[in-house]
């Protein structure tokens, strides 16, 4: 079904008992984020902050569960839209040969055309109130985290158009408030918005830009979806909501926006104008994205509905709301993924610890030798998959969302020395671990079940002991530069050990650990050694994998211990021997003052159960916990 604005969606959330309304005052500066972080990580409900110092209620965590994400898409579950796409795809690829049957098949094919947006020659509900003297201060814009560069609109649908082709784009690019009439817009170098900007720049013309907030909640998802460039996001929206999106022309520029949106911010970017300093921003990677130069957006008009609701989200150390966006994408885009990229793909998964682009798991139907490597090579160049750092291909009946069984399966079918390949390629601009900006190392692992032809040249598989031998693990504790270790995974059949070290005290500690491993028989027990900083809790597996995936460049930070054993350096690199050529960001946490404020006000929010701050779990990861150190690193 289609929702007519966020108020309509909120009504359904109330009926389904999926929302908590908070009427006591909560400050958009840091406080709302801290409250929301606690609720999201406890898998709680959507939140509506009615009293935030403005005239607009603020809705957040609206997408933070399977049920609410499905509701936002107008579906009963997250599997349904993928099944519908697959049915249409099968119909398109299997049109009967005879002319009469082709004509008979047209109604199903032409359903797609019914999803194209339609332009209305009138004003929409989003234009019930028109403010020709715009002031962005009327909205409860969040400052999410202590070291954010300012307040950010975090759920914007940024509308742009190519000046020559006329193709439009809607992207989810964060918007930093500079003053009441100007912002910075963070469209990254790989994004369509940046491509449109460069085209306007070549023509030396002002670029129309409009930021849309709210409306049918499916709009926000569509703005994040990995669609091919120049394919309208509103076609996907129409398909999901089973009805055309109705668009109306903006008041002060030529762009068209949904008539049922809640808030419209119109304006332009002048390509000849100097860029503005944008950021830092506590990002979905769990680290602050570094400040940089981005275009300046001039607001010329604001319009909104009379009952407008301001939508927001927060990101930071996962999981957050964006995890459910990713989950929906896994389900919705599997059929076209198979049809357009590789037909043997059966499933793919982006684990939350990999923050969408650090790790991808793909399961294929393998029918010939070398097929795993073939898919690996293909995916590293496919759309947004090009940003993936670690990519693992498996085959068979393994459930790729059951991490224990998946990991055992990977080790059973992998010889690291022959089944992994390293390369360089484009990285997401938010990646902080590579020596160079937005370019660095990648690793592809063929963990498929091997055919005879693939194992003829390999050594016989090593027998690994699935029990701890004290004489081996004791060797680790004998070395004073190894802070702690966790070998518990060995007890469940996973030959992995986690070591923690302190590079602040010894810049050469990684080399020393490597030497110990190479000159010992520890490889009889462990095939993978993960090294993390001494501040990391070696018993917290989510924290470990998030840190290793985020802090490592696969090509630079791996070391083979033997043919079948490998070490990955997942420590931060600013203390390594020789230093690091770029700034290293701090992790995203609330400050002590905000945590204390929320603790004291918790009962006034109306929650039944006290939830401690998730930031308490991660504060040790901040560099010494000192503000001056944090500022230096970000």
C-alpha cells in the first residue's frame, strides 16, 4: 500500500504498537541520538519526539525492525518484493516464441510501465505552506555525536538532474547546516549527484537541487537502493507501492518532487563557488568520516505540509537503522543481481559488522571448476560491489547467515594460499584504512566446494587439533608484547585465534608477532590469526570483526604464516612503524555528559525498562579517551 505522508505511516505504527511517543523535551543536540542509540541496539520501537524545541515532531528508528521495514515498503515481509521482481524477470526472459503468445504476455510486461511517475500540473500537499524567506532553524536538525562538525539532515532525498541528458537522480547524501539558508551537501566522488555536479560545472551554470524529507516511507529506501545510474528511483518506488508516484514542480527551480512529501527544501549549487568544509560526521562505519571540501547549497524556498513530520536517522557503531535498509536490499535485489550479473548466484549477505562495503558473502550454485574465482572477478567490478574489501564465495547448502556454520564451511573448503587473491581497486570514500583516499587493497576468497581439477595441485589437507594445547597457547603469554588472546573458537571447530597488542608502546609489535607465529608450531591449531589493539575486548566477537574489517587493508595487512595459515593485522595504523599517511578517525561514541543526562531523564521519556548506553561498551576504543587526542585524529 502507499502511505500519504509520514503522519499516515505513524498512524499504522500506532495501530501495530510499533512506536513510542515521547512528549517530554528531548534536545536534538546529542540527546535524541543517545536515546535512539539505546533503543535501536535493544531492537526497540520507532520513536516520535513531539517536544524538541520546534514545531515539527521528529520521527526516528522508523525502519529499525523487519516488521517496520516491511511496512515502510508496503509489504507483508521483506521476501515478498524480491519474489515479485523475480516473477517479472522470469516472464521477461521467457517470452513465448509465437506472435500470438507474445501479445498474450504483454500485460505482465507492461505492468512495469504502470510504475513510472506522473507529473501533475498543480501544487501538492507538500506545498500547503510556502516559505519564500527560508530558515532551516525551524527544523529539529540533529547533532548526532560529540565531534560532528555541526547539525546534519540525516534522512534527505537529494534530487538532482543532468543538464544535458535530463536524467534525474535521488540520492541519500547527508546535508550539514551552515546557517539558516545554506548547507553543505556530501555527495561522494562515485555518486550520481557528483556526476551531475561535474556536468553543470562544465557548462558554468547553477545546478538546481532540492532536498525532500518524508512522504511515503518507501521513498527513503528507494533513495538508498543500488539502482543503475539514470534509472529513476521513483520507478522502484512505484513498483514497491503498486502505484505511480505523483510529482509536482518545485516553486523556485525546475525539479519535480513527490506531492505527498512532508518537507521540501529547494535551492541551487553554484559550481563556480568555492567549496565549503564539511564534517566530521559520526558515520555508519562506526568511525567519524573525515572532514573535506564539498559543494555549498543555497536554499531559495521551503515548503511543507500542515501536519509535516521531520524524519531522521542516526548512524554510528553498527547495528543501526541502515542495517535494515541493507537487509531489504539483500532480499529485493537478489533476483536482478542473478539476472544481470551472474545467474549462478543463489544468495548474498552483507553482515552488519562489515558496514555494507567491508565484507560480502555470496553463495553460488557451482557446476564447474574455477566458477568461484570467475564470480569473484565479476563481482569486484559490478556496480556498488566494486567498493567491497573482503568478498567470500561459498557453494552448497550452507546458510550464509549462520556465522558458526558458515565459518566452519569456509575453513573446510579453503586453502588460503591458493584460494585467495589480492588486488587493488576503488574503495568507498569512507574507508579510512587504505594508505590512499578511496583506493586500496581487496581480498577475494574462493571458499566453494572444490572439484577434482581444482585440488590436484594442492597439498593434502592438514589435520587441525580441535582442543587447546596449553604448551602452544602458553607461548603467546610468555611474550610481554602480547596483551591478551582468545582461542575459544577452537572449541567449536573454528581454527581462529584473536591476539591483542599495544602498538602505542611498541611500533614494531606486529612484526614481532609475525615472527613468533612463523617460528612456532602454533599453525597446528590455528589457520587464521586476527590481531587487534589492546583496547579491544578479545571476547567480543562482533567488536573484533568490526574492528578488523574496518582497520585493515586486505592486501597490505595480511601475512602468510604457512601455506594454509594467515595473519591479518586489524590494529589502527597511526602507531605503526613508519606512521600512516592520512588522518585516522576516532570511533563514534556519546560523551559522558550526554550519557549522564539521558540516564537522569530516562524515566521522563516514558520507557518501562532502563537501557544503559551502548557507548559504554566501546569507550575504551577511543584513543586514550582524551578530547585533544580525538581532535588530532579526526
